[in-house]
C-alpha cells in the first residue's frame, strides 16, 4: 500500500461524494426547477420532460466510460478522477446560471441538456475509475470493505442533496422561493464543492496496481483489447448492471416522486422520508462489504436478486398505500436491505474481473452502457407507465431486470478468492 493509503481512500471517496451530489441534485430539485426550464403544463408532463433530460445525460455515460476509462488505464487513476470532477463542476455552473424558459425560450432546455451531457460524461468515467481506485488502493483482504465506500459516498451524495432540500424547505425558503430561485443554490453549492475536490484529488496517491503495471512495460489497452481479452467479463458486468442500475434508481431517485405523485405525501414529507431511509442505506454498505470479504461476493448477490424478485412488486404496492410516513420509511428500508447485496459489492466484484491495464475501462464501459439503456430511462419508464394508467407495470419491469442479473450471477466466478489475483 502507498504511504498515505487511508488519506487517498478518504480523498477519493469525498470526491465521489461531491460528484454524486452534483448528479443527484438534479433529481432531488426537479420538482422545483422543472417549471423554469419547460413550458407550463400539468406537473406530470413537466416531470416527464425533466426525466427525459435526466436520461439524455445517461447517453453520454458510455462515451465517458470509454474516454476516462482509457485515460485511467493509460495515464493513471488519479488523472482520470481529476478530469471527471472538472466536467461535473462545469455542468453544475451551467445549470446555476441558465435563465428560465420564460426569459430565453427554447435555449433554456437546450443549455440544460448541454449541462447534463457534461455531467453524464463525467459520471460515465467516474464509476469505473473510482471503483478501480478504491479496489486497488485497499489491502487484498479488505477490498470488499473499502470498495463499499463507493456506494457509501454515492448514497451520501444523494443524501446530501436531499438534506439540503429538506433544510431549505423547512427552515429557510417557501415553496414559491424554491421554484423561482432557491433551487439554484443547490447547483451553485455543487460547483463550489467540486472546485475544492479538484484540488483534493490532485494530492491523492496513484494506486500500486497501476504503478506496478506501468513498471512491467507497456501493455496495449483500449476497447479492442478489452473485447479481445475479456469479452465474457464485459458481458457479466453488463448483465449485473442491468439489475443494479434499474433497482437502484427505482428505489432511490424515483422514490421521492413516487411518494408525492402516487402515495400522496407532500413534497417536504417525501424528502424527509427518503433522507431518513438513505441514512440506513449508507450505514449497511460497509457492513455488507466487510461480510463479502469473509463469505465471498456471490452470496450477497444471490440475496439481492432473489429477494428483489420476490419483494419488489409487494414493496412498491405497499409503499403506494402507506398510511403514514413511518410505514413508508420502514418499507423503503426493507427494499434498501435487499438491494444492498448488490450495491455494497458493486465496485469490487466488477474490478476483480479485469487485469490492471484494462480494469477501469472494463468496469466503466459496460456499466455505463447499461446505465444509458436501463438506469437513465428507469424514471421515464416509471412515469410513462403512470401516464398510461398502468403504474404497476413498472414494478414488474424492475423485477424482470433483477431476474436478468440473477441469471448473470450464475455464470459469475467468485472473485473474492480468484478474481483479482487470477486476472493478473
């Protein structure tokens, strides 16, 4: 391990937190800023327009996974992480400063799309590079524990976004103020935090796996090398990501809107419920990551997919009919306990499939492609089912995606004991 491994893990994790905060404030505040960027219509139509832009950002993820993955594998994980935070900062600044639809017409949603494309490019490279970085910087017998902090910070970024929203809702701003200008504070805060993380990431250590690989002489990487050397592993990452992406976005980013539009909670109460449940979600990630270091990665994946297939439809149905906030909170926590079997091991199980010279690309590219196709469209699919009067159809859609991940897991090697060392 490098001399400052703990500092590097903390630095990389905090950077990941800010990246995901910048990404999630879009979803957390979309209930308020949607009228500023789109023509006035019914609320569902505005949310659908905002979610389509959300999905467009995901279309840039494969490009980001490719560009920043190649950068990380050729020039270092540290360099790719620095570029990633720069792109995220630029996107947040654009959203902060863009005038409303009433002021500049069609240019408002156009600039919003440009900003989300920059942020999608950033996140497309962030996942693979951060997963690789945290896995490589950790001791071999603690990779599950340390890499679980990718989702700790990912969820914490969402929690920070929701926490800011709740704070503004309860203590500082009225609904009207949030809709007219208050939402801009969230994006401005994200841009400022990203500037700080830029300097933080410039000081973290490079990973020993990358340094050792470079010392061993040049090894050709890139997409062609990845597909030639590890096509099976690419397919496995893609299949796992279908289930993890759709279930994660269904139970996190879409949940706030589901509580408002379907369960009948007011906006502030929905934000509070989601924030409290996310605290539980954060806490159990390192516990399950550490457990995977003891019993392996696959048992937790089997728990996630089997539990999700059985419980997704009943859980969504029960949440929609929840009589009070505490009941909804408990039900969401049950869902989080199930999908944590995947999220706590997501980084390590993918990174351990690939050798260092194609690891960041191998993790990031198929994951980003899956995000673009399935993760980014989850919210739009949900709202489309709702508009068509078939809301339950989305619950079965999520279940089907988790079934694909379960089938994929059957073909997955147990990477805890054979993955990383064998990949070398």
